[in-house]
């Protein structure tokens, strides 16, 4: 079968570090760790595992961060991954083979695989504290290489390890506990966006919105746009503003339910003046152009994760407000003064879990499906899947996803149904 693998070596990383300013495409070569290969289908790790044939696979921003070498060489995430990675975790597929302990009714079913390699998937008993509480996205055993019944290597999920395969391949493996049946009335195009929508929904549910009147979404990629629609789906009726570098996603943001779309100017003072004007705040400026606000938004969701986005998110949050970090990039050096000076609450949001919603316990994937089918999620979300590519055209697909301003892309996916 064909699959995209990622296996970066120190020499290749160093070479790309020197070359990518002049040759950006070097990161999409084998030197940069990326290749499309003919490989054997992954073997089932145990009797309660299945083999899934991929129908569609979404390109995630975290994958792009890895592929484009945007993480530093000492990123702690290396402790929670293993190579060669069979990339791809956003998926919809069909169960093609089941282990001896799996109900054969799964055969032929269309599924989304919740990709987290938590204690249950690894066969670790007793499970860690977060897994016992249903918070499997915060599992303590992602770096437990070779531990558990199935001996899985380090990896947070399918797509970030060297054993299960990934959705950027024609087939990959999954534990039966990871299977989420796709409702018949849900299209593949919508199903493949389950994972990014679930990440946005989880972040929205992590925030305390009870008394919040204003929210800022920093970033207009899939996470940010998904966050807008998920906030509206869980009945947040306050103001939602979006800030972005360019205007290509404005029509999507407004369709999702945003009140205002702000294109940020380049100069720091102009950016702060824009936010101050929108929130009725005042700008405080000191030496060397350093600024902060008196006032701001009640809740800020940082969907980008750069040093600048993190620092501005902190500085644009009102006193005793909340910052929710769901962008998965590395922030670099930060001015953390506003966190203690303004008594802010910083919340991390990663992956999915068993959520508490309207007095019931439900998995994030299942909740996305429910909200999509009952109309709570704006039907415009289908339009967020803007580009589809065959696996063989992976370099063009990644270029399209990396250069969203030029391509107009929001969600890019590999379509294995195309021949």
C-alpha cells in the first residue's frame, strides 16, 4: 500500500534549516523527512484491534508544523512521538479487518477513528488518573514506549508513532475503543472534519463562559473557524470577534457566526489601538514600544500558538479573564507580566475527551456528530473543506495547506476515493 511517512534525521533537519529560506520546498523532500512510499499494511497489535481502509484524511495544522520544521530541535513533543511516523490522524474510513475479540458487525462499517493512544488503547491497566476520569487527551502514558499489553511505541495518537500507521496511508490500524460509527446521513466530507471540530469544541467546553460577554478568536484557520461555530452551537450568545493576518477567511468567519473580523496591521501600536477601539479599552505604552491594555476581552482563544499570538492574547484579555491555548505551535520567549498582574487564568486545550454537556457524559467525537445532525452546528461548515487531493499529489496538497493566504484554503484533505 502507499503511505506518507515522516522520518527526519539530524543532518536533514540542519540542511533544511539552512536551505528553507531560499528553497521552501526542501521540507517536502526526503531530506526534510517526508516521503511517499510503498509499504506493507500495518499488522494488528492485538485481537481487539481492526484494520481501517482510508476514505478521506484531513491535513492538520499540527502536521504542517512538523512537516514545515516550525518546532525547535529541542521540542518536548519529541518524547511523545516515534519515527518513522505514518502521518495522518483526521480520518473517515471503512473497517476492513477485525481481530478475534472484535464484534464482526464492525466489518464494512464507515467510521471515524478517535486517534488518541491512551491507556485503554495501549492496554495499560490500571489506567492513569486522567484516563480514569475520561480525560484521555491528557493521558500520562503517551511517552510509555513499549509499555502496556500491546507494546506500542511513544506517540500521542495514530499519525504520530511508528506502529499503527496513519490516515495518510491507504490503511491503518485502530483499537476497537477508538471506533466511532459515522451516521448514514453524514457525508464523508463532513465526517473527515470531525477531529478538528472536536478539538475546537473541546476548547470551547474547557472555557467558563457563564459570565463572558465578549470572546476573541485569535486566528482564522480551521481551529478558529471551528471554534466560532462550536461556540454558537453550545449557545454562547455574546460577541465573537476574530483577528487574522489577512481577509481570505472573513466570509467563512461571518458565516460561522462571528460578529467582527479584524485584519491586524503590522505595527504593534496600531494592533493595540484596533483592539482597544473594539473593546472600549485604553492602551498603556512604555519603553521600546511595549504595550498592554486596560480592559479587553473576557475570553481569548489562541488558535495560532506563535510567540506574538500568545503575547497579544495575554495582553488583550481583560483583568481576571481567561486565555485558552489550542494552537499547538511553540511560543518562544514571552512577556508573562499580564498573567500575574491582571490575575488571568490560562487554560490549555488539547485533543478530545469525555465531555460533560447538558448534564450528560459524551465523547467529543460523538457530540460533534450529534450537533451536526440536529442542526446546532451551522450547515456552512461543509464549505470549510475547500481542497481535495489524491495522495500522489501530496506535495501540492501540503503547499496549498501551508500557504493558505495564497490558496484560499481552510481545510485540505486527501481523498482516497479519487482514482
